[in-house]
C-alpha cells in the first residue's frame, strides 16, 4: 500500500512530538521546566521547523535558524540547519535528504544566501553540497606551560551578564569569516545555556572593554569557553588572568581559531595541540551571494564565467557571468549558456562545495585547482583569488 508522505511545517501544537524525537536522537533528557524554557525559546527565536510526515506521523525533522554571519566584515543572511533527526523505523528512506532539499529551496526564497550546519557525518552532507569551512585548534596546557604573567595598564573585572561583551564580540567576530552576528536573544538563549560560566572582562586605561573570557573551573581544570581580545594588550592581560589560577588547576583547555599564535608567546611551545574540523557551509544562492560579496577593489575590472555543479539547487546548477568592476561590487548574470566574449580561458568549472570553500577563504584557488575541485585557466583563477579578501574562518558557537 502506498503511504501518504508529505513535508510540512512542524507547528507548535506538535512541539512535544518534536522534542520526543530530539531527545531520543541526541540522547538527552530534559525536565518539564527545561522543556517549557525550550518551548518559549522556540516560539521567540526566528526559525523554520520542517518535518516529514508519514500518514501524519512524525518521521523526521530539521530546524533552519534565521541567523547572520560575517563574511569579509559584512553580515550575510544565513540559514543555520540544526536538530536534524529521524526515528529509526524511518531511516534510510531518504527523508533527511528530502528535508535538506526542501530547506534549501525555502532558504533561497527568504534570501538566505548561505547555510551552515554541524554534521553528524561530513560525507553525508557533502552529498548535498555542504563543505567543511572551519576547524578549531584545541589547546591543553599544564600550569607550568602557561604564558608568563605580565602587568597591564588596565584591569580585569569579573562581570555578571553580557551587556559589556556585545561590542567587543562583534568587533572580534567581524575579523573572521563564518562567525555569527549575535543578537541579544542569541546571547540570552544560546550563550547563557551553552556557556553558563564565569565572565571576566579586561578594561583598558580608558575604561573600554578590549576583551573578555568566559570560563569555568571544575575538578582542577580551567576550561575556557570563549576568549575574545581586540589587541595585544588585552590578550596578554587575559592570559595573565588565566595564569593566576595556576595553583588551583592541573590543566587549562581552550578552543581557539586555527590561526591562533599562542605558542609564539610561550617559553616552551611544546604543548598539546589538536586540529578538529567543526562546521560545514554552503552557498544557497550563487547569484545573490556573489552580488552581495565585498570583493576587493582593484585598478582594473575582473570578468569571468563560472559553471557551477549543484544538483540539489537547480537555480545554481548553471553558468554565471561575473563582472567585478574596480569598485568591487559585482554584477552577475545567471543562465548564460553563451559565454562568447570570454573565451575558454575565462570559464571556470566547479561544484558548489568548492566554490563555498573558495569564497569563504577556507581554501585558496591554487589548492582547489590542485585537487581538481576548480578547473580552468590558472590566470583566471589567480585574478579571482586576488579579489577575495583573505580571512580566517572561525565559529565559537554551536547550533
């Protein structure tokens, strides 16, 4: 017998069903009070909740959060895919794939030109166009390995609440690609729950917050949940603050951006470091993304065509003519099968994942060309690369 299968919104009147599946799939249990808090957050946070129903029974679900992310200092609308789950009896029937394709179409309608997610399996999401875009550096230091303590002209103060952290975080985040532009709701709903720890801020001699640390001390471990600094003075002061805990801890752990230079400031750089792949990204709308992208200004214009392979987003699965004037504000014409005037050397061919890695500065044109992820004339690839602002990718959040 043929079953009635549909994709529809998971409305709030079925919130308990969704939470039952989430708790089972991710193996956690929430108290009635915690569930009520999650309900309030769900109602208040901008998001779309999608589900596959089989004969009106919930089979699979996914949430798309309405977020913004910094790319080259500019905020882009981004769909954050989260809470993807399926009941065991409905697995391996392609339901999650259907949800992802549906979510992509809806994100495209809403102008969310990018999408991020945290994968349970990188290979699975790569099939749908997402690609790794950031990795973290994990440090573990013994007390004797901490940086030397130094005096600073400002002061460290322990604070309650996040008000004084908003501005330094946004300044810090805009220096990277793929960080979130945090709203007050995100601080209160997400940071408050995921990082419920102590907070210390560094104020300079002008009483301006130039950095902060969110941390916890438990079982002789100091765990740094978030370390933000805007200059060397703040970095040194915050690490001195960490080092002040040397008599009460046996180790310090910290997650940092991949370009972090802590070892340059240590008497002995032989500390434990791990590099861990983290989130994945995907361009949802090639035309919209490239037209918003802050290309670097140059004396001369740059023109090329890019043929994109994207089987799950047909509006991207075509050739685009891109013209970047000296100002850097690109114009993009889609579905241009006639590439006359450019010549074969000005046509680049790539898949949506590789294009995402290139535009987010996670991989360079030379690297992607070497792995055959981008094909085309090396000179054209170099000219495009020269217009892309160089940024390190980083995401200190989770969803």
